[in-house]
């Protein structure tokens, strides 16, 4: 995920030092069904957890539901995701240039919101604060480079069950979702924590994956809030220190004193 290069640094004088930078590569995602292969997208991403990236992308972008995923494998720079047999040519839309929530352009077919079934778990503020405090402690690549986003999945007791780093915050979310599906975890019973903002495209991933709660140290956008409220997602932003903001889904948070 990282490489060491020589750079110039100005610090009260010019000097040459070694520095770590993130590796960026491009991967093609294909959906496999009925013995056909259908190209979905070409994604810029960090070269790690590629099976998870493919599966998570298919689910989070609304191409298929988690229960229809059969397998995933890698061949060079191609990621294949096999699903149960489906209608031939169901993704017949033309390829377009789209932009990730980070602004990077990539080629992909049109995606959609399919609304996964979210659970009705309830959490206490203490759990939210505990999750938010553990966020940056897990990001080893970020500590070395400052160049990655990360995402993590926690269970209702605050135990971490998946973690990913990537040059794109959208990819990091796709990777933890893909990990959960490939390992038989129930997304409707898990909490997503993310390092990035929550615009419409990121909240769409949460909705499609069926995750009930998302916690981020950053803010959402107005379209992100609207989508979260429409689909009953508990959206928590600015989770830092001893505080956080609740933008939707406050019914999942138990504020009564615990005895």
C-alpha cells in the first residue's frame, strides 16, 4: 500500500529525505452471472483487499444485494464478483465518467439505491464515544503517510470486526462491507465508522449495504442528511472527544442513565 521515495524538504533549509507515499492503482470490476462477464467500473484504489473491494462495490453501489453474492476472485488488475443467475444484460446502461465522493473520475455503469434492510439496534452515547476514540488509533498507513482514509465495522458491544484503509474513503467502506459479506457477517447488526465526510454518494453505500448506524469524525452534506432520513439511517458526525452530532435516526440512541 505504500512505497518509499526520495524528496526535497524545506525546513529552515533545503534537504533530501526519504518519505512514504501511498500506492495508487486502477482495477476493473466485473460481474459474473449466467456464464457471462459484465464490466461495471474501473476504480482507482489502494492495492489491498481487492476481493473485498469488488464485493463491497457491487453491494454498496446497488448492483446486487449481499445475499446474491456467490464468490469473488482476482486476475491481474481485474476483480470478478460472481452472483446468482440473473437477467442477461440487466446492466445495459452505457458507461459514463463518474466521480467518487473524493472527486476522482472513474468509468462505471449507472448505479442506484436499493435499500438494504437495516436493523433496529440501540446504542448508548458511551459506545459512540468509545468507537470514535478508537478511530485514528487503527490507521497505521495514515500515520505513516497522511494519505489514506479508513473505515471500520463494530458490533453492538463495540468490538471491531473489520477494518480497511484506502486512498479513497468510498473504497474503504466498500472493503469493510465486502469483508463482512465474504465472512458471513450480518451488516444490519453492525455499526460503520468512517474517517470521511458523508455526502449523498457515501450515505447511499450505507443504505444499500443495510447498515443501521454510521459514525464519522467529519460532517455530512445536506443531500447526505436527506438520504439518511429518508431511509432511517442513524447518521452521526463530528464524533470527536466527548461530543458528536446526530443528523438522523436519533431513535436508535438510548440517552437514559445506565444503572
